């Protein structure tokens, strides 16, 4: 339906052939946005590599191994470090590292080595890093506060995450 010309309003006289669907500026903008997305993904991967617990680049053939680490507070940690066949307990704080004692009990050393060997190897793929990071995150609506806040030490958090994700997947299937 077409109305008569209203005073003060100009009528569009361009024909559809004069409109450009995709111009040079649009191509440039698309390339720039794509580059920004690639940089953002790279940033997320770099962030996850630093933030995922246990994601240390440790060589298994190295004579120096960190067997266990226990945080003691703000910037203070206790480390059990194996150098060759000797195990040292080292305290580290803000700008200071000090050898506290040497573990000489063979049974304690064996327990530390066994616990260290049971740790999962760091994930090699982005998917592995993402799933490992997600297993430590709180699931919305589950009431879980992460591994530290759950009474069972975190295993129920992973189960709640799987349940939550399964429910979300089912909702998406029903939407199709």
C-alpha cells in the first residue's frame, strides 16, 4: 500500500540494482572480526593452559620431580620434591624458598611416588583442557561450589556436571 508523499519526507528513488550486497568495507570488516575471534580463542587456550590444575610441563625423564604440593595460604606452599633418589620438603613463600627437611623414611617416599604416578597426565588437546577445567567449575543450579566446596571432594561435582550437560543436550534435542 502506498501513501501520498508526506511533506518533509523524501521518497527512496533508488532501484534494487543500485544496492550492493557485499562491498569492500564489508570484506575488510569480516576479516578483522575473524582475526579478533582467532586471537580470542588463542587467548582462551593460553588462559586454560595456565589455570588448569596439574597442567605442568614436566618431563618424566627429568631427575627433578615435584611429587606433591600443598598450598598453605596466600602465596605460601609446601612442596615434596624428588631429586634423584632423595626427597626434600621445601617451603616457598613470597620471594623465599627454603629446604625444611629431608624425607628418609622409605615407606613415605614410596607413598609419595605412588601418589605422584596416579595423577592424570596433562591434557594435550583443547578439548581435554576444556573438560578438565569444566570438571573443576561449579555447575549452575546444582548447588555445588566446585571441588573444594563439595563434601565428597569433587567427585559429585563431576557427576552433577555430566547430569547438567545431559539435561541441556536433551532440551536442545526437544527444540529441534
